[in-house]
C-alpha cells in the first residue's frame, strides 16, 4: 500500500511522458538548426587507386575466383601463388581493370549511414548511462521516471533524423519503429501468454532440482525461444526456491535460459532468426553450433550446481499459495499452450508472405502476435493469473525502455555500418569479439545483422540467400599487397566466420541486462514479485552488479569458447 500511496504524489505518469517527449522533440529540432546534417561524399575509388585488399575465394570444388568490390567474380587459376608478389600484382591489376567508376554521392538520403556523425550516438549512450546509474542515485525517482528518459532521448533522435536527413532519416526511424513493434509483439506476447500457464513444480529448490530445471530451460529455449522459456520457467524457479532465492540464482537463469541456451535454432534467439531470414539454412545452427552449446551451457550448469550446493535449504514453506496436499496438475492452462505455439508460428508469417506472395513492408506477423496475446490474456483463468502473480509491470518496463533504446540505437548502428569496414575486421576472432562486445551494450539482433553485413562487405559478397550459400562453403584469402614484398594474407573460411558472429551475438548478449530482450524481462518479473511482498522475488543485482558477475563468471567461459572453437 505504501508504494501505491507514493505513486500518487509528484508529477509523473502519462502527463510527464508527454512533456518529456515534447521537450526531446524540441531539442531535436533545435539541433537541426545548430548542427545541421552534413552531406556525405561517398567515393568508391577511381581506376588508378590501389585497392585496400584483394579477396580470393576458393570454392568447395577447388576453383578460385577474385571477388571485386562491385561483387563481380573473375576466374583465377586454381594454382595461383598468393605468396608471389608478381602474381599478387597481376591480380591487383585484374581487379583494377574490372572496377567500374561510381559517381560520388552528395545526397544525405542516398549516403546512408555515412552521413551520421558520431555525436548523434550520444543520446544512446546517455540512455544506457541512465539505466546503469539512476537506480544508484535514486531508485524511487527512477521507478517513477524511467519512461521519461526513454521518451526524452528517443524523441530527440526521432525528430533530428526525420528533419535533418529527410527521406532517409524517416526511413531509418520507420525501420527502427517496425523493429520495435516486432520486438515488443513477440516479447510482450510471450510474457502475456505465459502468464496464463501455471508450471507447478512440486519440489524444493536444491542444487540438483534447480540444475535440472535450468537444463530443461536450455532445451526449451530452442523450441519456444529464449523469451518464451524465460517467462515460462522464471516463476516456477522462484516458487521452488522460496526462502532461499539469491541474486545469483537470477543471474545464472539469465545466463543460461535467457541467452546462451538459444543458439541451436533460429527460433532460439532473435539474431539467429535474422540470419535465417537472410538465407542461413534452418538447421545450420543445430548442425554446427551444438558443440559450443554443450560446452558453454554444460560449464554454466556445472558452476551453478557447485554454487547452489553451498546455499542452505529453505525453511519448510509452502511451495505455492494452495494446500500442499491438494491435487493439481504440473501444468495448468493447457489451452494457453496453443496460443504460445501460435505466437512462435507468428515469426514465420512475414517471411512466408514475402517468399510466396511478394507481400512485404507491413508487420502482419507482429500484429497477429498481438491479437493472439490479447486472446490468450482474456481467455486465461483468473486463478492462474493469481497463482502466477501476473501483472503488466515487467512488460511495461521493458516496453518503455526499449522504445527509447531502439530509436536512439538506430543512428549508432548506421554509424557502425558506415565505418566498420575500416576497422580491419577480417578474422573470426575479430568478428567474435567485435560482435560480442557490442551485443553486450546494443541489442544483439541488429548487432548480429550489422556485423554479418560487414563480413559480407569485406568479402565482396551480397547478403542474399545465394551469397550466404557461397559464404558457408568457401574459404577466403584477404590479401593486402605490399609492393615487391610478400603480401599480408589473412586466411579464414566463411563457415568459421558465421560461427563466430552467431556465437558472439547470442553468448555475449548475456553480459548486460540490455544485451537481449529476455534479460530485462526476467529482472522485472523478479523485482515485481519482490515488490508484491510475496516472498518469491529478490533484489536483483544493479546494472553494474550484474555486469560484475558476468565478467567474473561468464566472460572467462566466453574466452575459453573462443580459444577452443574459434581461434
């Protein structure tokens, strides 16, 4: 009751959200006057200039081709010696003679991300800093005003991009809005539907039973996604451990169920789903990533078992709000399982419409998921909602914060796409840690797609199903000519590179609360249960506290994964 009384005081809520958005919009418009967009000049080079690198592709049949930056292929001798400076010069001349002159562009709408200045990434950084620091300064203030920060910075970037960059800026913001719509439809839909399903595990939370539940979640995450598995299992996980739940329980749950477990199927984690849409075969992840999945999740489960074994058992408390001798099925709300299946199926609607009907540009699948979620909520039994202590507070927190994150993140991704090719990312190691490092602080789905685009750009391949097919069956030599001296050659294969990008995005998404959508959802569910005084929740680690545990426990395992499977 105290929290409700406090929430009625002060200027916050919808009126404050509107004011924050209007202030952000005004600042964004003012910035278009003070710091107008500078048209970018994209010069693709002229015939006389040396190329920064030569890309020689060796196909699965042994044939070799030179890939040009205009995505042409020129046949080479299968026995060409890249160690010979004379042959490298001949290949460079062949590349130069095939290069088409491209007219420089000066239109910001055509310049794409090259026109985005670094300072436009500042609102995104400030929003992340707010999420990390404000709960330390005043948890009560942050609880009431976190939507204001999201609307302030989001509206600032939205107005600046829409006005300063014209058609292209509006396209960027519209694309960010559609991505957010799809994100919240899936994450929010799975949360709402799972609230109508009661998983009633009648066992005490001990090391063995907790480890078994997390192992079950590791498998389930690849069937209903990390979001679905997280929201289905976090409540029974809390009920099992009533009276002994610790912050580390929540941390390991996020590590495993919400992130690292979902690397076997495109349904498992959003980055892999984007790869599937671009042409990565559906079962490619299962075929090639299962050793890493077993090693990392097995290690996390083993560490968790040891840690949980040191936590004393809970006092004799009821496992739920019912008579312990009452007969109740392990899973109640079977009808809602059908809605959950429909939500997962919804992710395939738009790709199927595009492939078979040529229909695209409208979020039909996401809208379908929202309708399904609404039906699941209104048809669920109130007794199950009560037993799950279901409220909309967690999805509200995720929804408000991520609307700001998606809007402010869009220019950051544009800047990255425009400049990443000049960062020297040419090996699986660089792509693994590059994708992983940014996946910890950016949403890992667009980060995955950005680095995949960079990889294909480095290798002069189109990011299409045909390009993906060549990418995963070929090896590449990235050759840097050095005049009469032997050229610098970096050798890797597309298969290993795709593994590195996929693993970096999925695994490193567990490094912070904002690396992957389910992370913040689980945090909010646990905090909401604690706020209700039910004895189920626990105070979760702060942003930096969680990062500290991730650095201590998860990061060494991620480095080990690199050393064993990627290096």
